[in-house]
């Protein structure tokens, strides 16, 4: 009899098992996370006490407002394509604004990075500050190569090389005259980012020295008065989240053209209304972020 009872109980237990299992709550299975979009947009703005380009003031030592946006496409782990526009106010009298149109590719191989692209310097409605008597809008195009190497967490070194393909300012001269000589122009520089070993209140502090050389051929000097020069600067950056305060000291070897010169150089003319060169201290406050960082 006991055997019969046990058999009945066992049978009931087996037959009830599916019902008990069905009544138990099932564990939710997470859907796989969506792959991040390869597209992103970087953008930012800046306010500076003096817009310096390679040691030459583009705002006549006055404050300037700047901004940019850039569309990025990450093709894979080592290749990013981009295109963007950067703009700045300038000093009045010639062009009042500058827009730099860029497109290129950034490659990363371990600690080595390489940025290759093209930049078009556009000065709407006027000419750039380099050339006073030339009747041209001053806009010109250059290609650039920017290698970088990260040695460790506190030291990254880099360089820049730009060239105008022997076509500086489209060989523009006043009406009735002909461009004389070649139009060679190139620029190269070396730089470093030295991150200091402390970050008070989450603020990253880095030292950023740079030295560069801008070369103009004899043809550019003859027709436009520009002279080759060496410039240097050293900055102290304070970065907190999307904000950067850049405190920088500039110097340049070029000096204004001699008094009585028909054309000034990139610094102006001795005794003229402005000297766009010379040593100076510049403070810049920048804000930079991306759409992906805002999500």
C-alpha cells in the first residue's frame, strides 16, 4: 500500500512540475546594446585678447570672437574622416572676418597619430592683414600634415607642415602690373604637450611650447613685401570639463618694413598705424564639446 501511495505522489509531482515552472518569474534578457554611431559633430567657441596666427596679430592686438564646428566619421579603429569650418573676427579696415574651411583624415597607429588635410583661408569682402596695397581678397589654399607621438601619459610631441603649392594668393598684383618671380610659401613647426603631475579640483594643467618657421620666396617678397620669419610661443593650459583657459606668450623675429617702404610686410611699416608683430601675452577662453558627449 505504501508503494502505491508513493507512486501516486511521485506521479502527481512530475505532472505538476511544468505548472510550477510556468508560474515562476522568468529573468529578463537584455537586448544587445546598439553600436555607437560612426558620425559625430564637434563644436566650440573661444574668446581671445588677441588673435595670433604664427606670431602675427590678425586682430590688431584687439579681442576676437571665434567658433567652429566639425563633422566626423569614424571609419574604423584607426581612421577618422572630417570636414569643418572655423571662423574668427579680424581687425577692421580690410577683411573683417576669416573662415577656414578644412577637410581631411586622422589616422592612429598605437601612440602615433597623423592628420592629413586641406585648409582654405577665406577672407570675405576684403583682404587679409598681410598685404595692404595688393588688390586681392587674400584668400588662399594650403595642404597640411600634422604628425604626433605620445611617449607616455605626460608627454606628447608633434609637428606641422603646410604648403601653398607655389600659388600664394593666386599671384595677385595691382592692375597694370605683372607678378614677378615665383610664389613659394611653406610653414613648419614643432610643438609639445607636457601634462603636469597634479590636477587640483579636477583641473588638468599642461605646458605647451611651440616654435615655427614661415618661409616666403623671393617672388612673394618682391610682389607682396612679405618676409620669412621664425616665431615661438609657450602656453599654460587649464582644462576643466569642456572649458580651457589658455595663457600664452608670443614672440616673432619679423619686424615692420622700413619707413618709406611702398609695401609693408606682415608686421606693417615702421611708424605706420599698427605693428602686428612683437612679443605679447595672450589669454584665450575656449569651450569645446561633441554631440556624443552631450548624450
